[in-house]
């Protein structure tokens, strides 16, 4: 029995490395994407974003505020204008991505105990710039405000400055970022994308190779080989075994090499990683086996799943929370293994979760795997019996 | 004669009940775009689940908790008995952040010892982490300032405006770009499909026959309808998505529409070039997918191009998507200065011309080669039949 299974698996593995389309999807895509995707984010954070200051006050305090902004790590003050229109034009020319407007009479109003508003304008198309510029400028402006408030408290309540500082902010907060202490963008985005890449390339690859169906048309010469004429169960499990072993090596490659090269956090323990690999790959392979029975042409799955890559990524619940999506979309996302696999992988590999922490997600993946296994076997039997003249699978 | 051949070829390619073509040309681009828009329908981040470790059970702690509860951005999902419990909840993905009200917080605050409230947030949830910590900071700072200096206003107030996206909604930040990226990929896939299916089905001779023997007519009949259909779809989806932002002026609309047209022409041309190079639909589609699928990551809308390594910046430059997004983002700023958009437009036009000329040349060669192969095939079949 095992010999027959291995024979099928070996034949499928051979096919993976001899069919050019399979090589492109199941070997090259997995390797290229592992390096191609993290490279844009290699510097991890955005720093020295070109910005400007519109100084309508032109006093010692406004110049202090400008100097403070110049010293901020996230931004680089490229110009100081006296007219807002100049800053708007510079932003339209892409010379700057945001600017701060220091209002007229700022110093006078602050000294006169009137509140002033400092306006910060960021480019509406770039989310990262919005965050970086907004944080840098507002920290500087609020620091100027805080310094003056402390002085006002000290003078009005007649207390020493240390007490005035405590009175201004009696319960200060300290923010600690867990599992991504540098706040790196690559640490956040790439590990999740790698799981989606594994899923998409494996599903398309299985579909391109015709899943478990008998007499694949594109293997005309092999039609009489005993391997192609095995019973449906042997074909199903044998070919699944080939994909499983092949993709286990990819998970190992990502964990040991890609994570090391790009210095991503690697806290995964052996047991949860092994269990994750088994249930994730089982779920994806069985899903691929089901989908592969639907198409008549080898390329159709590619065309469909390439379109789906963007929604699949966002349905994986790592960049946009699932509770903010309409419920019917969340329901659709339960069809995809990545919906449970991405959070499980992040918990295991990035956060060092133990098997109990990720058990609920692994159960869901296992349930998916079982449902798709039953469907896959059923559809393979149906497909084997059907006579279809069109298509190449 | 030429027009007749052109119309007949268009009919044979596009109106021949080809379900796959219908799916990839019409159903999937529109469907996936609308689906993506729907995902961000809540527009802003709200109800971020957080936890609290209440080591201090004072009135101040209760007041802070109720203030956090009243924030629409936050959702206090759990009150943990210790830090370990909250940390495990973060690992399990149940909460995104937690804060600790330390022992004797109220007493120490009243004695002006400024007890620090630690806030732990998950760095694996970049977006929600950013919103949650910002909100926690502002809620606690407001609560703190009420304790001793309630009568005293903060001297400086800060207002952050996102130009062209006043509500900072994520349909504006992300979805406009995503929709364009979907059509960027769609044009490559459809280009590869339309150019390669006659090769795959051995119908090159038949198609050239419909085109009156002219390869130029066949090329025009293959390329123009898909570009026009995809362009109209992309305009429709873009306009639908843009309805939440400030309306575009006529000039801005023309500029955006032209940019999308040249992007689609360049991308479909690139898809055709892949067919010309590989000669196989699955290889051409695979290449289109490998280049087109992650294009959005390189185009600079999520992570700025200026912060990428030089080699990646060069790659981003050759992607039409980067230039379209630049034009779209310039249009968001209103009628300030259109000159930078013209520069991107020139690049897009050059790309569209380059990919289409190269595509036409390579396909012409492929068609010639396939006509020869098909003739040989027919002759062999005839001989076999005679034998």
C-alpha cells in the first residue's frame, strides 16, 4: 500500500519539476516571492519624510517649534514658508508630503493664556505619511504647549516645576510595542503575506496539474502508465503527499532562511509549528484538490486565483480587522484556509504562542481539511466518471 | 472590406460565448473591485478590542475605565486579573492592546508622584495598534488634565488634516489604489489571454482568415475592445469609490481617466509581450501574475517608494501602477498644480507605446510561426486521412 502511494507521490513530484508551468508556480514563485516581497520594506520604517513649516508668527517660539520639528527623526523640514499657498504648491509638486501651519500671534496668544490651534496638513493619499508626519509635528507642537502649561501652573499655583509637571500630567503613559519592538513595517506585513503566497501558489499549482483526476489530457504520453491508472484514492493521497512534502520544505525554508535573512522575529516552538504545518497544508491541499475538479483548462485557475489574491490578503484579518467587515464577507472568508492560518502563524512564529493558544484556529483549519478531503474525494470520483471532450485536463 | 474583417474578428474573439473571457474581462475585475470596496465600508477603524489589568481598584481607575469605554475607537473586551492573562489574550488575537492601572495609582497621582500607566500593544497589528494607542493616549491625557488643572486650557491644540481625504477614511487611503491595482493586474491577464487563446486552440489561421488575411487587423481587433472595456470598467469602479471624497473637477477627471487608459494599454501590451516571449498561455499568465499581483506593494501607496532600496525604486518606476497612483494622488490635492501629473502622464504614454509596439512585433512573429505549424498539421491530417 505504502509502496503504491509513494510511487504516485514520486511521479507527481517528478511532474512538478518537469512541467514548466508547475515549475514556475510551485518552485520559482515560492522562491522569488520570498525575497521579492520583503525587499521594498527592508528599511522597515519611514524616516526623513520631506515636509515644510508655514510660519505665520515669526517669533522666537515659532522658530523653536520649527527647530524641534527639524530634529524629529520621522521628518525633514525642507522649507519654511510664510504663505500657505506656497506649501500647497510644493505638496502638489511632490516636493513635500505635509506641512505644519504655525498661526499668527501664536506666542502672544500663549503668553496671554489663550489657546492656539496648530494645523497639520498631510497628503491624503498616503497612509504611512499621514501617521509619520502627524505624529512628529503634533509631538513638537504639544511639547511647546506642555512647556508653557507647566510654566503657567508653576506661576499660578506657586509650586516648583517638578510638581507643576506632575500636575499637568498626573498619570503619564508609557507605550510598549509587543512582538515588533522596532515598529517595522516588514515585520508586520511580510510574515502574513508569506502564508498567503504559500496558499495561493499551492492552490494554483494543484489546479495546473489537474489535482487528482485520472487521464490528465496534458500528459497524453503517460496515459497508459500504471501511476495514472491508479485508483482514485491512491491518486488523491499520493499526489497530496507530493505537494505536502514539497511545501513542508518551503515552510522550513521560510523559517530557517528567509526569516534569518530579513531578521524577522522567530519565536516559533517546534510542536505548534509542526501541528500548524500539518493542518494548514492539509487544508490547502484538499481545497486545491476540490477546486481543481471544477476547471476544464489548466490556466483558468490561475486567472481566477490571481484576481483573488488582493481580497484573499485582506480577508486574512491581519491588516483590516474582520469585525469591521460586513458579516457576509466574514462568512465567505471562512472558506479560505488563510483566514485561520495567517493569525495562527503570526501567533506561533511572531508571538511565540504555545499549542493551547492557537488550538482554536488549528481546530478550524483541521475542520476545513476534513470537509475539503470528503468533497475532494467525491468530486474526483465524479470527474473520473464524466466524459468531457473540451479542455485540457 | 477592412472594417468588415475587423468587426468579424472582434465578434469571433469577444462575442463567441467564451465564458472564461467574460469572467476575466467583465465579471472578475468589477466583482473583485466592488468586493474590495465593501471590505472597507466601515471606512475608519473603530471598536479596537483592548484589555485592562486593574491592579488598582480606586475611583480614579473606575473613572479612567468608563472614559475608555465611552470612546468609539476602543472596545474594552476583557478585564484581566494579571498581565499574563492579557498577554495570552493578545497572542490568541482576542485583544490588540492592554493597559495596566498600577497599584496605588490614585494615591500616587494625588501625591503628585505621577504613576506611569504602561500600555502594551501588539506590533503585529500595525493599523489597529496605531489607532488604539493614539486614542488611549488622548483619553488618559484628557482624564489626567481634569485632576488638577481642569480650569486651565491646554495652550496649544493640534488639528491634523488629511488633504483630499478629510475624514481620513480607508476607502480614500487604500481602496482607490487597490481598485487601480486590480485593473493593472486585470489588463495583464486579459492581454495574455486574448493574445494566446488562438495559439492554444490552434485557431490562428482561422482568426487571420476572419481578419481578411491582415495581421494588423487581427491585432487591432484583439487589443482595442479589451482596452476600452477594461478602461470603462475601471473608470466606473474608480468613480464609485471616489464618491466619499471631494468631487473631481472636469480637468482632474480627464487627467485620471487618461492615466487609467494608458495604464491599461501598457499592461495589456505587457501581457501580450509575455505571450510573444513564452508562446504559452499558462506561462504568460504566470509571468503576468508574478509581476502584476504584488505591484501594489511596490507602487508606493502603502509604503512610500522613497523609503525603498534603490533597485526596488527602479522596479517601481517601470510599473505603470506607480505613475497612475502618483497622478491620482496629485488629483486628490485639488487644482493646485497639474505639472507633476503631466510628467507621470508622459511616462505612461511612453510605456503604452513601447509595450504595444513590442507586443505587436512579437505576436506578428508568433502568428506567422503558428500559421506555418497549423498548415503543416492540416497537411499531415489530410495525408493520414488519405492513407
